[in-house]
């Protein structure tokens, strides 16, 4: 049975770390495929609790918060507990950039900057590992904006690498995926990043704006097509199959956003 008061909709909880518009490819895919995207911003006070029976997956987005600074940013502990519960229930879980690092940290792996603090800011080629060819059939240019990295946790399987950052994606179990890169971002979204104060132009590894624009024009359509297929594989059956892990006695701890 689903939890008392649980929505009959198939909800995917989207954990955001900024107040930007929901125009990314995850939100668009879910909204157009029968899911109910449920945006939460724990950094702004939104509660997570534990997933109830209407939750069929979760996505943690990127952001500016180092995942190991839980004392400075206590909401990160709530996010890690949420991840633990979703992974334990074998729900589809996707972490992107900071979200990927949160998955790794939750599973006991190290996260942080590489020696020399190289940056990936632009569009970079990632390659599948031998174990990752079903995840990524061949090399692909993807959007990036980071200088921290994760290590693949014990029990995880490394799926992709790049020249600057050797750990770009891993899978844990059947349905938890961590992506260092930003295949979810549209060209409009990346252009907003280019305009942000403090955009890391001139940092080691970062591309120039002209190079970013050229690579974006060349590779964004292929990135979008690959990511749509990936989301279909990850969430494809979940819309019709809300979780049945909760019982009628379970408390409904997911509260309306902003509470």
C-alpha cells in the first residue's frame, strides 16, 4: 500500500541548489512523460524527510556547495539521508555534478578538488570505460562546470572518464547513477552560466567563451539525444509503477515545497 495521504501521481523529487528556471532537460523529459516533477530546495528551507509511496525517483542537481561541508551547510545532511533512503529502496537516483558528489560522499567516497585545481568549464569529450559502453556507446562532448571531483565508491562501477578528470560517471547497484557532467543543461542554460559573475574563465583547463560557443553548436544536439535515451532507460517504467515500499503506517514526511 502507498503511504497515507500519498499522491497517486508518480513523483520524481528534483533537488535544486539555485533558484533558476526549471528549463533543463530532466524537468522537460519528466513533465512530458507522465511524471510529476517535485522541485525541492533544501538550501532555502524545503524539507525532504523520507520518500513516501508516490515517489518513483529523485534527481540531485549541481550547485556551489562542497558536499563535505556539512557543518557549514547542515541541509546537506538531509540530502544525504534522503539519498540513503532512495538508494536503499532501489529507486531511480540520478546525481549531476554536486549531486553526483553527494552520492559518492553518501556511499563513503572522497570528493574534492584535484591537485592544481583544474577546471572543466565548457564542452569536453568524455569516453566510456570498458564497463560503460552500454551507458555511453562512444566518446561524447558534454557540458561541464566544475573543479571538484568524486572517487568511485566501493561497490560502484566507473562508466566514463575525461582527460582532465578520470572519474566522470559511475553506477551503484541497478538504478543509481552519478554524472560529473551536465548533459541536462540546454544551450540557453549554459549561456546563463557564461554570464554569471565569477565564471571561471582563465582558470586551468577552462575553455574560452569562443571555444565553448563553437563546441556547443557542434555537439549539443548529440548530447541532448544521448541524454534523452539515458533518461528513458532510467525512468522509463517508473511513471506507471509508484513505489510500494511504504506501508499505511509510514509517516508522510515529504511536505509541500517551501514549508
